[in-house]
C-alpha cells in the first residue's frame, strides 16, 4: 500500500503489465462478508429451518383456501330451500337490483328481457331454473358463451342477492323479450 513501492510483476502480456498491489481492505472485508453470508444462507435454507419458495407458496395457498372456505360455503352446502327462504327479503332484492343494474343489465337487458345474454324472465333456461342453478351459473360463468364468472368480482352475498333479484323478475313479461333459449323448465317458485 502506501508504505510499499508498487511492484511491477515481471510478466508481460502483449505489452500489458500489472502491478502486484494489495487489495483494498474494504474490498477484502466485503468479500469475506459474502462468504460468511453464503455459508449462513445455505445453512439456513438448505439444511436449516428456512422454507423454500415452493414451500412458502404451498403454505400461502393453504391459507388462502382456508379463507375462501370461510367466506364462501361449499357450493353443495347451499340448498334450494336455504336460498328460497331468503329470496324475497326486500333488502336483499334492493341490493340485488343495484348489482344487476351495474353489472348484468348490459347483457341481459334493463328488465331482464335479454340482449346478448338470454331472457331471464321467461320459463326457458339454458342452465336450469333453480336458484342453485342460477347461482352456479353466476359463480362459474359460461366463459365460452360470454357469461363471466363472477366469483372473483362479487361476494357470495352479492351473488345470492342478484340471483334473488333475477328470480323476482320471473314472469314479468317485459316488452321486446329475447326469443326463449334453452329448455322449457318449470321456474323456481
Ligand atoms: C358480457 C355479457 C354478460 C354479462 C355482463 C352478464 N351475463 Fe349472464 N349470460 C350471458 C350469456 C351470453 C349467457 C348465456 C350463456 C350460455 O349460452 O350458456 C348468460 C347466462 C346467464 C344465466 C343463465 C341463464 C339460463 O338460461 O340458464 C344467468 C342466471 C345469468 N347469465 C346471470 C347473470 C348475472 C346475475 C349477471 C351480472 C352479475 C350477468 N349474468 C352478467 C352474458 C352476460
């Protein structure tokens, strides 16, 4: 370093020569730190309690699934009777109407008479006339036909409320109905 004369090494590569300088202390310490870090890191993650990214992902997915199960009861635990019991509560119908106006009207028409999507007021159903059928269609959607899956966009509560609202439109015979689609099925009563 400063107390020592730069020493020119006695080799020569195409006219390029080099000094035998000592590495700066900060550089050496930094280098040693990286070695210590690597040993600790490998020890912790490879042999110790550290979790791999795959394990962290699996844990987070399990956590999410637990949450989802709490928020949305398993579909087969929702029965037609359960839905029917709530289907005519005015507060739910009002909430459902708001959701319908914001999210469904564009395709199913202002009165549910059908536009791009089928008429929701008649006795014909492509995916079944029951409240559980409608709920399933709204939750899962029919992506190939242009009906979205709403499960990521609406809560279970909101989905049920909008289904109740559609149910309340049944038999209202709005003007300019879309031609019946699907099979004639007795409406949910
Ligand atoms: C982008 C257009 C679009 C929007 C928005 C839309 N739908 Fe649909 N919907 C459709 C189409 C198209 C179908 C018919 C699917 C098929 O042919 O299988 C459908 C089918 C349905 C059915 C089944 C009808 C039957 O005959 O079985 C229900 C119930 C339904 N939609 C409810 C809703 C609700 C509730 C909303 C709002 C949250 C909504 N839809 C928003 C296009 C839409």
